[in-house]
């Protein structure tokens, strides 16, 4: 069985707590609500007026052969239709406008909130789910704001007016119309229950479909490399079939419900004609009243039928808002201190003091890690994959918080700084370079207009990216697609170096990619790294030991612990882990050289 997710929250059709919170979003647009209600009163009041006018036309104008009043009433009927059309236009326009403005605000709020969340949250939340919140869920709230709330109000209003007119015309006939209501309510009740269940299945299978699609398209190269298309297609067909069947099921209930309402309303009309007709024979009722009643009865069923649709809008919206609020209430954030220490002129001394850290409770990834890096020094961290190297720099950038120990920069505990100030001094060039869609230029300055073009070019020149950039058709304005698809690994690496240089941080962290590049690019990258490191405190996580032989200190990590620390020569002399690593790589190089 597939694991159920929050996409399946069934939701009540009405939850006063959620509604209250939703209404806070309407607050800034109060004037639209007032306008909508005002228009509503007109629209809802006009429709029930027409059968009454028809009654007068039949009973008075036609019965008395009064052409003048007949013309007048016809004109009145026409005018009311016209007026209603204009009002309807305004109503639709303003409610939609309000809905769009509200969901605009919501999307901004969600995005800004998500940006603040700590990495820990993203470790456990699939991206697809967050995207769904900003798109699908917000969209279903639009329906609530633009048609739901106001229209429910208008439907109730129409029903009320129809009641008033019906009862003032004829008590018996009103009772006849109402006599089919129990059957109608029962049908509606059944329909709601079934549709609710079907709807849950639809959502569930849609979520499955989305995430499957997203993952397979994201990993399309793997799928193709391993010739898994056929298998993936079959799996997709299966999920798609479940989704289709769930949809068909919900369509089925709709297909049954609408004719049922139609039959019930026709039944009521037939009863009225039969009973009212008898009364007309007896002359205890006028033809006009009978005629008006037929119209009222038909008019009466429409909002009732629509109400069940509104019910679905409400329910979808409640479920969506519950999910949205859950995301907005997510408070996995790393807080800034109340009284932050504003670092002055940073020299760049880094200290780790007995730092212990676990991503998940009880599984220590770093154990009692202590080291000091003097300003301007370059320190290398080496160790097998999973040893905890990247974790060290994640802590230094405060993406996560250690369970024990402290991390100091120039003697200031990083917990006492604002994250913003901290991250301004640090620049991390990550293992997997991430480029954004946009130009080469915007990928170097990250749209920071304070970094002038000359500085961008200078940075690119220094890291040796200039050569390939000038070879691009649009040079610095060349568009880079999602994740930098157009560029090679090495080129992406150089761009990320240029980014670091352009930002000119006090502390530079380099998480070297394991992927190897061709010799020419390798030389470019090595030279770029040399330029990057000079004049600042640097931490280099290197897989190629050639990169780090000149560093001031090498830290050897093993399973979350520091096992060795010293210069290249000192560590070789020790004949420990580093020595073994070095020998292994040295042997590799010998093999590639002779090959
Ligand atoms: N880990 C985790 N949750 C994360 C990241 C890492 O539980 N979000 C765990 C990994 O399973 C690993 C340990 O933390 O066992 C250390 O990970 P990391 O510091 O990333 O290891 P590195 O030394 O950087 O490994 P590599 O050389 O492969 O980059
Ligand atoms: Mg790593």
C-alpha cells in the first residue's frame, strides 16, 4: 500500500477555526466584500420578482385586456433582466478580482515562509508537495473566495425570497413544493457522502501521479540509461488508471445526482399543475398564481442543486487551507538571537569546540569535533564518503544546529549572530553546483545589483571562466537553463567560483566535487582554487589530495571523528589514515599514467 500523505486530508465542509483564519485574508479587501454583498442583494432579489410580474400580467393585464399595462409589465420584465445582467457582470468581476488578490497574497506568504525554513524541513519534505501547496491548494481557495462564500450567500438569499413570494401567493401550493424536499435532502446527503469519498481517492491518486511524474522526468537520464522506459511506462499506466477510475467514479455520482434533482423538481411542478389546475377549475385560484408557482418551483431547485456543488468547493477549500496553514505553521527554523552581536571587521578565525551533531536523534554524525583555523589559513578536511565533512560546513553556515559544543568565528559564538550577518562572511562553493535559470551574469551576481558588471568580468577572468564565456553566443547574457543544463560540470564549477569571488567573502568553503574533469579544466580549476583561497580563511573539502598538499592544516575525518590533524608532511610521517589514503591515490595516478 502506498503511504498516505497530507494530500489526502479529507476535510470538513466547514471548520469555523479554519474559516476564521481564512477570513483574515479577506480583511484587506473588505470593500469588495461589501460591494459584492450589495450587488448580490439586487441580483438575488430580482430573479424572484419576475414570476410575480408574470402573475400580474396574466391576472390583471391579460384578464382585463389591458394592453397598456401589459406593455408596461413586459418592459419592466425586460428592464429587470437587463439590470440583473449588468449587476451580475459587476458581481462576477469584483468577486473574481478579490479572489485573485487574496491568492496572490497567499502565494507570496507561502513562498516567503518556505524560504525561511531550515534545511531540516526540506530533508523530510518532497519538493512536489510544497509546489502543490502554492499551486493547486491556493487555486482551490480562489474558488472559495471568488464564488464560494459570496455565492452561497446569494443562493440562500434567493431561496429566502422565493419562500417569501411563494407563501404570500399560496400556502397550499407552497407546501406541495416543499413536500419533495425530504427526498431531495436525502439524495443530496447521499451524494455528498459518496462524492466526498470519491474526491479523496481522486486527490490521493493525483498526488501519486504527480510525484511519480516528477521523479521520473527528473531522473530521465537514469531511466534511459538503464532502458527502464517500458517498465516505468507500465507503472505509470497503472497509477494513471487508478487516477482515471477515481475520476470516473466521482463523475458517476454527479451523473446520477443531477437527473435526480431534475426528476424531483419536475415532480413538484407536475404536482403543482395537477393540484393548482383543480383549484383554477374551482376558481379558488387564478391562472397567474399557478403560472408563477411553476416558475418559482423551478427556480427553487436550482440553488439547492448548486448548493451541493458549493459544498464541494467548500470542502476542497477547507482541506486545502488546512494543508496550507500546516505549511505556514511549520516552524522548523533556526532562530536569530534576540540581541545579536553585530560582527565588526571580521578577521576570519574559526573554532569548533567539542561539537557533536546528529541529523536524527541518536545517530551522531559528528562526535566531539574540535579544531581551530587561524585567520587566512587554509585547512583541508579529508575522509571517506559519509565521514561528516559536508556536515561540518553545514553547521558552520548554520543550516543545522549542533546538539553539543560551540562554533566560534573571531571568538563570537555563531548562535549569537544573525544568520544574515554570518552568511555574509561565508561563501560556500558546493559539491553539486547549482545554477538557476537565468543569464550567466545573474548566476554570478545572483541578481545583486551592488555587484557591478566589471566585478563580474574580473571574477570570471580570475577563475579562468572568461575563455568559455566569451565563446558563448550571448556571452554574459547567455541563458542558462534549469540546473545549468547547457554547461559542462567543469564550466558550472568555474561559474560557481566566479560567484564566490564576486561576493568576496572573508571565509571561503569549498566542497569539492568528486566528479573528475578533463586535464585542461582540472588545471583551470586548480588555478582558480588557488586564487580563491588566497587572502582569506578557507576550508577545503578535497577528494583529490593534490589539491591540499599546500594547506596549512589537514583534518582527517573518520566516521564523524577527527582522527588525525597536521600538515601534509606531518601526516605522511605518521603513517596513519592519511598516509594510506595518499598511497591509494598515488597508486591510482600511477595506473592512469601508465594506461
Ligand atoms: N546525513 C543525514 N542527513 C543529511 C545529510 C547527511 O543523515 N541531510 C548523514 C549521512 O547519511 C552520512 C552522514 O550524515 O552518514 C555524514 O554526511 P556528510 O557530512 O554529508 O558526509 P561527507 O563526509 O560530506 O561525505 P561525501 O564525501 O560523500 O560528501
Ligand atoms: Mg560531502
